[in-house]
């Protein structure tokens, strides 16, 4: 420890990047050919339902009901046009984005210090606290439906983005603590100690040294928070009426109101896949690395 | 790893405690409050003690929903875990565009809102406009998930496997990526078979992530609501009414707050019991892995 102190300049911890780079190169599978074929078959099956919805979204409802075709014979963007020209539809997307982003930020902000505490210290009731947090990840959202509604009504938060964001912390914060703790435990304690000896205060150490070291973990955590908040519907629908209604709920309302316009429904569905696909694209390089380093 | 004992660490945990307390403890207290009262309207409520619990525990529809739920979650684990591992083994081990593409494709179903998942599968399996429904019916096998309970179950299982197997595959793949190449080289020198490599190198190394996969899949399949609700609405009859669907039917559909709250508490206790068992297993696996 003392030796390192003399050699390591403040702000630059040598070798800190090394563990992340230790990837297996030159990996030749034993049964690559057979495996690749199996994988391609699996991905075709995986994409088939999504393709089918895309197919539907490019056809008018009359066309869908009139004949069965494997691809859109005369594709039309009419369904997408009607979504983008109707505020009731596109505001749903904006609402979803706002509360999902709020939730991701809140979850990360509160989970980061807590995960650090769990990975570095023992304290009174730490095991119980961790378990209690996990139980909330396991709580059925249906159980919390009515009490949430009452609670947020009392605070006048019904139909606001912050209400949904807060409600989603119920399952996202425990998950974030859990994932981040795994990542942080992978960082050697010596790094903390060296930084403290070098005269770093805790906040400065945490932001300038520790966070960059676990940025893959932060990325993966943000990905998970985004994912679980984006896909949840039951709570989001219950806590909103008009102003903050998520796109998923707008879809269910339209389905029940105007009969079933399959083409419109499919187009709205396709549009809900797009943000997810974009997020995956941005974190794709972190994903394999991130999953492997952390405990999740 | 020996950690320092320092109670000041509580200050770091405090924000999490406050946020989760707001969204977990207060609502839970409300549920307990409801569960022991008969509520007619504002200001008109009577203490009934454990009456609702007795009523709910005697409810045969709850029993049916519970067994249905266990069957569903059991099937989910039996199918998704082996399938996910198999897919992870087929994934390209070298990082590059193929691995990136495979990862992006795998993660795609995970980021679709749950009710849209249901919508996708309605569109895909309907006998009149769905590819699967149309194809199976053309082959001479009658298939309609809105009419036959078995068909509904098959559709819900297909949807569930389609939706969540990628998560298991992603976790298993992460576990595989953590195995140093030297292990494979050593195995090749020893002339180990594919099976031996899997059994003695890959499987032990995946034990940690697979435990998490089992835990997550059990929990989430036990709490499933939106997908089967959109796809089948719990029907035909009650054949796909899982616990959450049943609960929402009582709470929102019939607005029986007392029984719904009592049911909620029982539901939560069941999940808590299982999560405690899983947590113990998880801890043991964690320490066993550390050597």
C-alpha cells in the first residue's frame, strides 16, 4: 500500500482499467457451425412475431381483415401518420419518456451511495436492510395498486410524471442497489485507501475516481432501470389519468374505445419498440462486459 | 473480503431507505389497515378483525389461482433455464459484430412494454389474421386461444418463453464470457469432450448467474400480470387467471377493499417466504463461489 502511494500520482490509478480489458481473444468454438445454425433458427423465431406486427402496421385495417398475406402487398404509412398527427397518441410517448428518465435518475442517485455502503462497510442491520430492499423487488405491483393511489392522492401527485417515477422506484431502487453492489465489490479496496491517503475527500474520490471505474456498471444499471420502468404498465396506468398517461395505456384505451383497428394498434406497438432498440444499441458494448463483471 | 465495521455507512443508505419507505412501507401499512376493516364509504368503516383473511383463505378461486400460478412458474423455470443456457452456448464467443448483433437481438423482447407483448401475441396467434394461428388452423388443427383453455395455456407459455428466455441467455452468456480462454485450451489438450467442457468448466462457472436467473424468473413469473391480461384476460373461463389478475379483479373490478387487502398480504407473504428461501440459497452459492 505504502509503496503504491509513492508511485501513483493523484487522480490516476494505474492498472485500474486492466481487469475490464481481460477478455478472451481467439475463442474458437468446438461446435461453431452447428451452434450458429441453431442460433440463426432461434433468432428467426424471435423476430417472427415482431415482423408480423410490422407487417400489420404497414397495412390498413380493411386490408388486414380482407386477405391473409405474408407481406404487405401495398404498404402504407397511414397508420403511422395518424399517430404522429394526434396529440393523444404522441403525448403518450413524451409522458413515458419523462417518467422513465426521472425514475432512472432518481434510482441511480439514491442507489449509488447505498451500494457503496453495502460493498465497503459492515453496519448495524446491513444484512436485514439488504434483504428488506430485495423483498421490495419481489412485491407484487398489484398489491400496491390501491394504497399507491390513495397515497399519491393525499399528496396531490396523481396524474404527474413524478408520481409514476416514484412508484417505479419500488422495484428499480432495490435492483439498482443490487447490481451496483456487485460491480463495486469487484473494485479492490486498495483503490479507495490509496485515494484517501492521497488526500481525496469522499465525494471527490467517489465522483472523479470511483464512478469512472464502475461506469460499465452504471450503464448496465441505467439500462435495467430504463427497461423495467419503460415496460411497466399496471402502476403507470393507475396513477395517471390524462396529463401523464404513458403510451402503453393510451394503446389500451384506444383499443377498447374505437373497436379494434389492428393496423393502428400494430403501428403504435412498433413505435414502442423503437426507444428500447435505441437504448440497447447504445449499451451494446457494455452489456456482455457489464453482465459478467457485476453479480447480475 | 473483510469490510470495516462503521455505522456511519447508514448515512449513505439513508436516501434509499427514505425513498423505498415512501413507496413501500406507507402503502403496506395502508393495506394492513384495509385488511381488518369493512369499508362502506368515507367515514363508514368497521373493525372486523381477521374475518377477511378467513374468507379469502376459504375462497376456492384463490386456491385454483394459486396452483395455476405454481404450475406456470414451475413450467417457466423448466423451459426457460435450459433453453437460455443452450442459446448462450451457441452465441459467438469472440467479441465482434456477430456478438454485438446477437446481443442486440436478444435484448429486444426485454424492452417491449408488457402490454405490447400481449398485443404482439394476439396479432400473431389469432386464427383469422395471425401467422401462427392461421398456419396451425390451415394444417387442420383447430387452434383458438380465446375458446380452448389448453390453447390459451400454450399461447401464454409461448409468449412467456419468447419474452423472457433472452434474459436467461444474456445472464448465462455473461457467465460464459468470464471463463478465461486458458481453461478451454487446457480442456482441448486433455481431449475433453464438449459435454465434459460443459459439465466441468462452463456449468460451475455459470452457477452464480444462473442462480440469479432462476431467482429473477421465479419472482417475475409469479407476479405476472399485463401480458396474460392483454392476451387472454384471464380466460377462457378462469383458465389463465393468475394470482395478480385475480387480485386486480377483486380490488378494482369488484372494489372489495377488505378481501383484496387480505389477499394482498397473503400473496406478499408467499412471495416473501420464497424470496427468503432463494436468498439463503443465493448467499450459499455466493460464498461457495468465492473459494
